[in-house]
C-alpha cells in the first residue's frame, strides 16, 4: 500500500484530532444543531408543498 506525500499516519491522526476538537467545540455544536434544525424545517416545508401539489394534480385528473 502506498501513501501519498504528506499523508503520514501522524499527520492523518493530527487532522482527525483537530476535526474532533473542532466538532466538540460547544459553539460549533450549537451552529451545527441550528443548521440541522433549518434543514429539517426546509424538508418539512418541501414535503408540505409536494403534498399540496399532489392534491391539486389529483383533483385536475378527476
């Protein structure tokens, strides 16, 4: 197995640790949670619009 230059096990471990520390930061967790709430809200709104659109289409087909 060959490794790319700059991909030593210690640099990979360092990046993983850095990523973990970044994600465990309380402010980052708060922002990620807010993004997830916004994504879920958009998904609900999209589902409601799709449901309304499907209702209009079925009425037109009758």
